[in-house]
């Protein structure tokens, strides 16, 4: 994804509700120029000497992506593709182990909806071990508990699960000092639920191309914010908002008039003003969104 290489750092705030992916784009448009960050494995001894800031692990073998999904590891945080985060610190480890102590009380939800540790337990340690014969392969042992304990006091047979990953050198994480957000994972996750005839790969390519166009054109943040409401039919939308939909909306000559037309067509009533959307009626909101996106795609102009 060379067109997205310039977006690897400097603009993505934590994606925890609110406008989600859209909020990241808005922050990008208001931010300074991006800096570069490598995507490599970091050793414990390198952390104080300009170590690379993160690396990405993708489920491997029997691991189901819906369990933990891909992980983004840095010195101080671990993040999931759905925006959930763990605040962690590295603890001394032997050999090829990379051990994180989880700040107690956190128990993030996985992309599947389950929690990392079964309630009422909390994650205590994540022990990543790379294999000597396959340095890009990692096994992660998860340890859960009801209270903080020293890592040395935990027997290996008390682990709550073992997960298998491969380090990805080509994964694109949008990166910032807030350690928040994962662009490629959000796009892939969105497209995987679309079940389009053209396939999720075509959807992913289209979304990423639309994102690149939005960034290249520097579409104003207020326009994107309003377009997100038109694209979804909701003023209080959360989660992923299609980049392709946002770009089409921004290219329409009069997006407000188009949305008002769809609202009247679906609900039989005109909107009183541009602050009224269909948050109280999800069915109507979906119908208006389908109408708007179809017409916007047809009317979008360069």
C-alpha cells in the first residue's frame, strides 16, 4: 500500500467510540506533517537507544482472527484492530521472550466481542516468545488472575491460553503519541463484513484509494464531519465510516440537498433543519443512507 506510506505516523488519535475512523481523518487534516516510524521487532536491550516504536503480529496457524485479531506492540502499549488498548510495561525476561506486565484492572474486548480474560479475572502478563528457527513466529502465553502477582511467581502451566502470530513487516499502522488507531485493520474489518460480490480485497482497495484521495485533496474537516452524517443518516454515528462514501459525498455539488431528497423519499417528511438526522429510527436511517450513497456515487464529480 505505497499510497498510504506517508500516513504511518503523526495523526491517529485513540479510536474509542466517538467518530472512530472518521475522527482519525479529521485529526490528520488538522495535524502537522507526518514523521517516519519503522515497523520492526524491538529487543529489550534496544528500548533506551532509539528503538523502533512498534511491530505488528498477525494470527498464524490455528489462531482465529476473530479471537485477538492483529496486535500492535510498542514499548508501552498493545493495541487491537478494534481500537481497544492495553497499557503495559516490559519486565525482565530470558532469551527470546518479550514479557509485558499489564496495568491491573484492564480487560479489553476482542474483535469477537469476548474479553481477553474470562470475568472476573484480569490479564496480568503477556509472554511473547519468538522461535529460534523461525524468528518471525511468536507464541503468546496469556496469564490471568484476580490480583497482581510477580511474574516469577506464576507457573507456566497456569497460562490461560496460547496464541500464535507472525510478525508482519508490511502492516500499516497509523501512529501517534497517543498510541491509538489502526487504519489497515479497520478497513479490512469493515470490508470483511460487507460480503460484496467483488470480494473484500476489492472493497479494501477501494476504501484505501478513497482515503488517499481524501488526504491528497485535504478535504476540510467540517465537510467530512457533515458528510459522515449524510453517509450514515446519523448525527451520532460511531465506528467505521466508509472512506469511499465520504469521498463521494465531498464530490457531490449539493450534498445537503441530496440528503434532504432522500430523507423526504424514505420518511415522507422534510427535515426541519440540518441538525436533525435519524438517530431515533435506525431502519429509516439505513434507508436514507442507502439512497444517499447510491445517488452520491452516481453524481460524484472530479
